[in-house]
């Protein structure tokens, strides 16, 4: 059964394409390939991934077990027989014999040890699965008494008042020696050992599954719970502290930054030894609070529970509250013995975050789902941005910190603090301003400049500073965290949090990884819904408390190789609104580490087209050979007659549809679009979703229709809804849209359903399903090309033109523009068909869609059914016939 398997356990009879998917996945994992798997939404991709990958894992474990047993038998047999006396070696027989025997003995004892460890692991899991209830009952009583006592102690401790200078001890940086001066582990490395030694163990072969948002991860875990593997797989879900913390006092802090800082501080307090020396009085001051949820015994027990049964994040939080254990740390302890680890993108793709989470990729399998935007995601995670206001504030805070503790900081620390201040001054100079003055009142010449990293360092006059050493200093001294503590403590007592700046502009910008983390939060379906204004003030708090974190992120970005990134200096009139941004142009350098360490990497998505450019940018550039790559693409499970994709080259009055930037604002084009929609709404039942290329164009065309009366005509047929700009209003609009369609279907009155105006790349174009009556027709107005004038995009294009091979009569830069556009189109039109019995029509309004090169970038299952119409009549007739047939079938 080499590289294949006859049957896969599955909760029901799988479709043929699911069988093929699992076979292809199994052999890709077995041969250690990099696989690109495309399977449209609605075809049961998650279940195919689960059953295919876990079947391989069980077989792989079994094979290893048999190989080890065979080796063990061989070794023992060899030990029992004596060596052949007729050996012609120069050494005496007994020496040869001894050396051989010793090697064999070592092998046998190693194999026995591994076998013993494996048995112990299995027995332990078995025990957990059988005795969960029993263990609960015994431990709960003792824990409740213990916790009650501890919480009482904590509340008493909190009441003591802080006294004297001494209690700033935790804000002072420990003595620092850089690695040149001392190879010994410096004092603060002790904090790296967050876990207690006895809890550290080796990693078993496992599968890392990652996706973009927490709701996608939760969905995946629910699929695992439904699968035949749910009883005997050990799965752990990783998340940020913001998602997993159960300590209400910490959760209340809201922002991810402050939750992290508070948690780390409590960890540090836990690890500190009380310093009771003979004859020395204990320093007065408040007892430092430690987290009551972070106890070795409770963590161990929770970790066992998590490994014993499959939990999603909600269930883990519940378990954590019941057992008084921290899910964040318990899940990290569960990583080594777990067989399936489910985690968000940035935990796997960002090296520092990966290290912190205890994720080891060597020899393991990685599955990246929803990977159509993988290259953008990698660039986004590794880019960073700083505004003038943040830089001035960081400078002001660090200066005040240095002044306050000058007498208590060692010379080495003061030297590094001076260097950091010097680099910040250089960055502010680069933006055309000065530190120490209000950044709002400093004017700068507007304009945008692009530099390579080296040129930027020369221009800012900071090329003489060793940024690698500074980065190490940031990591080891944890100065950014100390500064947060310092500012939170002294805000309102002479330490200025900020140099008055306009925060509203800033709250839209956050440094690379933080920004990515926050998009994750906003996508998270089960987060408590906060109003966008609250989110704004949240970002404000993060920025005002901790600009140094962002500065640290930017310094780290500047240590990338000179050719892999660019620095964009963006002057906006005032210093506070100007910004300096690091742009990651070569995401392959960061992805290469993942590809090199893993046994196999599977990149899966609903639409992975165009695969050739994806391979070029992320795989070949990362040093992966063609022979290691395998591709699998399958059609949809719906019958072909359930989908009707049309390309319209002209409208009802014969006006050619050409929504190029020059033509799209002409009244004739806008009127024609209104007529097309009006005709569509006449024949399409239920919901119609119309996508525009941008918010701005959507606003212009709708106000034109209002003036001309076209909007009123549309509103007579279908109730009109608009995509909201604020993320937290999406749910409300969707539920009203859905209710309206249901009402119209029941009433059979004047209105035939609802029409939703939406924007490509907006809130509705990804992750939201317009299944059944909600999306009987998806209309695409124009082609959503990105803004070609943006300096970032131009830089990315010229980078690709320079570093990637040219092919097919167009440059890689042009290909990027095409691909960004078609990826966005595919995401939007893929919203309509969500299961086997669903049916829908897709109308692409723009003659440019009829070009063969453009058509070829549509998903295969849509492309094969697409018909192009130069005149409107036949297209409209096909549309009417499609819905009449469906209506007759239902009757």
C-alpha cells in the first residue's frame, strides 16, 4: 500500500471528488511534497483535509511502530549471537566485538526507551479519556478550598499601599551584557523558561492546521468533532491571550497589548524568589499579584483534559473557569504530545511568535487553509509602520524613563537607551521634523519617497548603529514592556503620555503584526461586539500607552536584507500625521523557513488560481524545486445546470460596457448599468448581490441613480440594502436582508426580494455566504483593479519585474495587477453557491471579461460554464430561461 490507501474513514459516503482529494493529500504527505490543493467552497474541503491527513498520520505512526519493533528484534538477535571469528581486521577480535556490541546495545536501549515513552503516552491518554469524571470530583473539592483561601489572601495583599522609590524595582532593566562581552546567559534569559522543567517533553509527529480567522478555526474544530477521528485524536487549539485568558481582572484591560503586558508581569512575579536575607528587613511595598489560574498542577490537569477530548475555544474557556486553570498556558503545554494543532496564521508564519508559542516545525506537516491571500498575508505580517506622533511620544517617554532612573541604571543600559533615542531622532529627522516639539504644530513638505533599507539608514544618518544588537537588546531587556509599566504607573504625575497629537488618524494605523492581530480580532465571530467607536478608543489606548512596541517592530523590520524590502516615507503636511513604513517585498524569505523545516506543506483554498504566479512568487523564490510541488484541483459538486455565468459586453440600449477609469463616470455608462440591474431584478427571484469596484464608485453611481430616478425604479422591484462601512453593522444588515427576502417569498406582493449593493474586497466579499435565496444572482460591475498609482504597489511591481522571470508576453508586475483583480473577483462571485442543491447566476458586466487571458483566471468550475454575449438580448433570454426552468422544477 505504497503512497496510497484504499479507504478513508468518513462520517458519510464521500463524493467522488472528496475521495480523489484524500488520495492526493495522502500521497503528498507520504512523499513529503508541497501540495497546492484547490477545492471550491461547498465541496466539503475541511472534512476531506481532516480524514485524509489523519488517516495518513495513523498509518505513519503504525509504520514507525512496526519499523521500531523490527529493529528492536534485529538488535536483540544480533546481541545474542557472537560475532564471526574469521574477521580480517587489524584490531584484536575482542575489541571489534566490543565496539559492535556497544553500538547494538545503545540502539536497543534507545529503541526500548522510545517504546516505553510511547506506551506511557498512550496509557496516559487512555486514562484521561476514561477517568475524566473521576478526576474532576476528587480534585475539585481540594481546589475550591485552596482557591478561596488564595483569593482572600490576594484581596488582602492588594490593599497595601505602595511605598517609596524602591517599589519601582520591576520597572528597572536588569544589568545587560551583549553577547560579544559575555557568552553566559544573562540574567533576564531566566524568564524564557516560562514552563517548569518537568513539563517539557519531546514533540510527537503532528499536523499543524492554520487558517485566517478564529471563526474559521472554530468551524474546523467542529468538523473534527463530527469526524470518525474525534474519539482518538488529541487536538489543541492555540490562540492569543486575548482569546484564551480567563482571569477577568486581566481580560477587562481590553487591548491585546495591555493583556499581554499584565500577564507577563504576573508571570514574572510568580518566578521571582522572595529575598529574605538575615537581618535585612523586607522592603515595604505592595505584594505583587500573581495569577491564580497559573498553577502547575491545574495546568497539568487542564492539559490532560484538552488532550483527552477535542475542545473548541469556547469549550476550553469554560473548562478553564471550571478547573481554575489558564487555557493559554495549558494549551502551550499540550503542544508537544498533541497530534493536531489548530492555530491562526501569524502564530505559524511569524518566526518570533512561533518560537514564543512553542511551535516546532522540524519534520512536521503544515496545512495552510484559505491560502488564496497567502503572499499578501506574509507581506502584511512582516511589514511595519510608524507615525511621527508615535515616534515623538516614544522618544519623550524613553527620555523621561532614562532621566528618572539615571542613577539606578547600569552604564550599558544607559548606552543602549541613548542609541534607541538616537535612532528615533534620525527617523523623525527623516520625516522632516524635530523631537521635543509638538509634532502637530511641525509642518512638513507633503510627498512620498521610497528608499532601499541601506539608503534610508544613510539618509536618516543612523547607518552607524548596529540594529541587530539593538534588536537583541529589545528582546532581552524587555524595555518596551518596562516602558509600558512606567507610563501606566506615572501617567498623570508629570510623565506626558503623548505630545498632543491627533489620534483619530492614527487609530487607523498600527504596526504590521499588531495590525494583523487586530484584523483577526475583528473577524472573530464570537468576540463580544464592541462598537467601532469603542474599537477606535481601544486603538487609542494601545497607541498612547505603548508606542515603543511599534518602534521595536519597525527596528526589527529594518534588519531584513536590503533587497527584500523598501522604506516608504510619507509626509502629510504635519509631522504627527506623516509616517515611515517598511514594505516587505519578498515574502518568500520568511516562508522559506517553513518550507525547509517541514516534512510536507499543504496549501489549500477554495480558489487558488492563478497557481503559476503563486508558485513563482512563494515557492520557486523560496528555493523549492518543481519536483517537490504537487497540484490538485477539483470541480464543484453541483450539477453543471445549476450555475449560469454570463459575460456582458454591452447593455440593453447597445452601450458598450467598458468600466475603465476614464469611462466609468460617464452618465451613459451609469444609466446603462441601472438598466441592466433593472432587467435582472425583473426575472431573478429572491436576493441579488451587486459588487462595485470601490466604495467611492458605489457612492457616485448610487447618487447618480437617485437623481435620475433609476434607484426608485429598482426599489419598486426589490428592497435596497447597502453594505455598511463599519464591521460591527454587517450582521444586522445581513439579517435584515435575509428577513426581507423571506417575507417577499411568503407575501407574493409587489416586491420580489432584495438587492444588496456591496464592494469588492469589502465586508461582504469574503467569509459571508449568500446561499440559496440570499444570492440567486451575483452582478459584478467593472473590474476591481487596485490603485496603480500607489507607490507601494509600483514598488512591488518593479521588484517582481526585476526578480521574477518574464513569460506569456507580459511582465510579472502586470501579472500581479491582473491577479489581484481576478482573485478579488473570484472571492466575490464564489459567495453564491454554497452546497450541492444550490443554484445561482453570475453576471460579469465589462467587455474586458471576455478576453481569453482574463477568462482563464476564473475558477475551472465557473470557467467551463461561462458564455460571452456581445449583445444584451440573448444573455437576458438565457437568464430568464434559467430561472423559469428552476421554478418549474420546484413546482
